[in-house]
C-alpha cells in the first residue's frame, strides 16, 4: 500500500521552563524521564510539579524504560513536509505519551506494536520519538 | 435550580455565503447579528447580553464596540472559548444568565473566513513542548480515534461512510450547501486517504461564513411572531489525556455532557425526533451517538449504517441541512449551524424534503478542540412549545 518512510525533518526546539527543565536536561543525555507522585504512587506524562491525580506536590522525576506499545496512530498523508505518523504510546510504566513514529515503514505500523524511545536533535534539547523495538 | 424552560431561541440566521473574499470577518459577524435580530423581530438596541468565541476578531470588547451594542444597556458578556462547540455552551450560559435575571436579549455570533484568510494558530498550553512538534491536526487527531475505535469494536470504513452518505442526501435540498451531490459508500471509500483511516469524504468542508442566534426570556419570546423554541436541558464537559492515565480515545466528553442535559430535560435519547450532531468528521458523529446513549458503546457502526440517519428513511434524522460534512462548517466551527438547523426543524422551517413531521423535541450536540488530544463537548435539548 504505502511506501511512506520517515523523512528527515527539522523539529522545533523545546523552550523549556523551570517546571520541565530537568526533563530536557536528561533528554540531552539520552534519558527519558517521567514524573511519579510519592503520595498516590501514580506516574504521569507530560511532567507537572503538582500531581494531576491527587494534587500532591510530592512528585519526583523517574527515569522511564522508554519502552511501550502503540495505543493508536494515524498516518497523515497530506502534509507539506511529507507523510508522518502521529500516535500515542502506552509506556511500560503506565502513562500514555503523544509522539511520532520514526525510522520505520510508516505503512506497517500496528496497534499493540512494541516500540522504544529515540531522541531526535533540534536546535535546543532533543525531542523524544518512538520507533519499533 | 434549572434552566429548563427559562430561555427561548427567538432568532436565528445562517449566512448564505460559503466563500467571502469581499467581506471582513467583523462584517460577517455584524451581518449574521443583523440577520438573527431581524428574524426575531428585535433590534440591536434590544441586546443586553453578548456572547462570542475565539473567532470574534479581538474578542468581546472590540466586537461589542464594532457592532455598536448599547454599552449603557449591555450587562452580560461571555466569551467562553471551547472551539467548535462554544456556541452550544453559550446558549446554556445565556439561559443561566436569563434565568438569573442578568440579561434578557442575548446575541451569540460566529463568523470567519478560513477559505480566504490565514487562521491564527491555536493558543498553546502547558503541553506545548511535549506535543507541538508531533503535528497534531484535526485530521490525524480524529484519525487516531477512528483507528482505535476500529481496533476495539470492529467499526469499518463502510459504516463511517454511511454518515457522509446520509449528510449528502440532506444537502441535495439545501441551495446554500457547499457540496450538493448525493454520494455513495463507494464514493467515500474511493476518495483519497487523508489521515488513516479517514478519507477525504470522511472530512467536513472548509467554509467562510457564520451564523447568529438570539436567546431571550419566555415573556419576550411570546411577544414575538416566531414559533416558540426553548432550551430544556444543557450540559458541558471537557476531556484530555490528564497525565496519560488510562488513555481511551474511543469515547468523548459527551459521556459527561449528555446525561445532565437529558436529566434536566426529563427525556431520553429514545424521545429525540431530530438530532444535530457535530460532524467535523464521520467518526465524530459515530462516537458522539454512542456517548449520548443513542446506541451502546461500540455499536455506533451498526447504528449509522443503511441510512439510519437519513430523514424519512432511518430512525434518527440528523443534520438535515447537510451538516458540516456537506453544507457548511464556518470558521472550522460547527456548533452554531447545529443549533440553527435544530431550531429550523422545531419551527417546521426545514426543507420539506427533510422536515421531520411534528418535530417537537430536538437534540444538539457538539465537540470543540481535538477529539484525540483534548476537547470540550456540549449538549442541548430543545423543545417546541
């Protein structure tokens, strides 16, 4: 059906802010962080200072495995910068992460497929993407 | 406290244009406001409440000034912005304000020109660094929902196509519809894939234009000449990934906006004779019908198939103006036109070929934002008195 492959694209540099800077600093070292709440035990993404589940401020950074599976995706075929596949990954640790799938045959993606994080460079900190494991 | 029966929709107007290179956006707002006031039999001097959303150039204060509303009289202003369903939320808020005595003639306007001018980007939230690079658009955000719905429930592209087919059957009778040709399931499946699994014909039109309406008190409505249409139930809700826990894109915030609206109205989905259902994409309609309880979750595909949404053919006539899929989706915001067609049905002013006989109870439901990312929903139950 489709021979669509990931194109080399340029991505906007994350601006960062005091709340999220540790995430981007870790990304520069190739580490993918999530936040976990010490009060309720739940992990969440994207990272917040206050837990979105119990509203405790006892949230801590945690290095995630970077592994998960595709919850859903859609291959966007009409795009000025070429086709791309947006989707959500459910991490092993629980939270779902919005992302693009890269470095693979975009026409062969499947819900439930195992994927792992891969960082792509920007003019600032690198951005997390996912690719088949 | 309830808004049931406390507010009436006394004036409606849908701009006939679908392409307006020769008009300004503010002008379109003024033209639809004028049309709705004339339809009601009221004047701009009667307006003491004003509602607009993100499409109003500069927001409420420049619009109030530009329109020339009497600022000595204006005493209620609401610029709640929830994308395409803003106007469904507005009529609920207008009813609350009217019930509380805060205004008596509320004007709600929508207008814009996505075909002939560049739309401003959606304002970014705290998620921007974690999402902006991934290119979520309406097409792929709704595509992600459709993909998962197919995976979980076996929904098919053929079933989704029936929604477009039904809309096209209605649009053929609307002289202002952008797309008037009746299409088949095969036509939809053969149209180019835009963002899997959504084809071009699963997507709504992009149109310039707008619409406006007047919400007023029972007393004022009765003093006017139009058939009486009142709001008897209303709900609003929001949904998002909320930290990514238990992400489920197969249902919308309609599961929360619908039940309180039905409960307030004292009716159930079975009682509804006509439904205006937001149709940015075919999947939007299917999910919302399930979420509102017209069928069980996962059975939307079966429910919409075989013409069940076609007026005079199926059990639930929907979007008899041709909806966003065929007629009009002004400013990429379909909530206003959903209300307008429901009022036409209740007044008996829909096209005779699609008018539901003795239509005295209608539902309006819409979403705003991106169904697959974060969105709002609003439900309104309208009754002819």
